[in-house]
């Protein structure tokens, strides 16, 4: 693979939202999900846990999650944190900020 083609490389290598190879990201996430299903059907719960952690921490999983949120019906409505991901720069920042630990949600906002 050449250096200019950053398929679903770590977030440090991706500088622009348009650089992300979405087909490859979808393929990687679907492959991991299929492995999770297969492991759970076999009753290998340790393997399921490891694969789930791999999916959560992968750049592909984070990128697809960030891509899907602004595409939904309520995309112009901010959440509890009052943050909108409307620009490509904010989406890349959101991918980088997604972490498995250290997230403290704010209290639910009643409207």
C-alpha cells in the first residue's frame, strides 16, 4: 500500500475528512461484527469481549460512528453537550476525542 492512500489508518495519519476510505472502514467494521457474532454463537465470551474492545477502539469504528450521527433525522439538534458536528474539521476532532475511558456525561437536559 502506498503512503498517500490512508485507508482507515490511525487518526494521526488522516488530516482531512475526505481522505477516509469509507468502503474499507465499512468492510473492517462488518468483518469485526461478523467475528463477534460467530464467537458469541460458539459461546466464547472472552473472545467476544476482546473483539468488542477491538471494534470500539478501532479508527474505523469511531469514524463510522461519527459519520452516522450527523446523517440522522435530528442532525441539527445538539445533544446534552451542546455540540454539533457540522464541519469536516469538527468531525475529525470528534473521532480523535472518542475514548473508551474518561468520559463523564453531563446530566440529562429536560426540555
